[in-house]
């Protein structure tokens, strides 16, 4: 896929489409990525697994690609569901007509840290929500994760109900 040069600008200078994934395990812990010093955004902070949707790429394909690139995971169809789809996000833009469109996909995956291949950042591991106050979380993580943890969807996933009711 050929990238539009506009797609290379920092997200603050352009409109962006971004996918993220919150995987929950049987304990209710959430998979997060500890970014390293080389990350272009939120360096050395804990972030959401995911990234930008490529120009012309469909959202479901982008979420699968990002998950595979960052974690090595290939999940079965139906494991992930869209939990959030919108523009109510924390990112600051250089101009008011610019926007960030986020889709956050969520699902239950009873895996362990040993099942994850860290393709980007320092580590990608399941994190106990009780420890979040101890972590330096990225702006988007601070925005979305507490909302997700307080949602009926999170409670349903922890209880082990099917991903799709």
C-alpha cells in the first residue's frame, strides 16, 4: 500500500484514524503496551495496543494488522467487538478543523504474557487495573481506560460472558 505523504505528518498536524485494543483476561487484567524512548507519541508511557489506520485501509483490517504487528496475536473472528467509535478524544490539534477518529476494540482473551510477542515498545503485558495509579499512562490511555473499566462491557468480559451477547 502506497502511503500518502500527508499520512507521515504528526497527528497534531492532521486528521487521524486510530485503532486501539483492550484485551481482558480471566482475572480482569487489561493488555497494555509500555512504550519505549523511540516512540513518536507517548514515549516511555503505558499505552493502548494499536495505531494508525493506513490510508484506504478498512478499520477491521487495521485492528487485526496492528494487533499482529505489536503482539503477534491472530484472534479468531468474533473475539473482538467495537466498544468505542468516535471523535471525543483527548488529542490536541494545531487547527480546530482537524480531528482524531478512534475505534477501540475489546475482547476476552485468556492468554498469558508468555503468549504475547512484543513487536513494539518495551513490553506488552496484562496489567492489574488496581496498579494503574502506579503507572505513567499516556493521554489516550488515561482518557479511555477508566471509561472502559467502568463499563458494562468490561464487567461482561470479566464475567466470561460471550463477546457478543
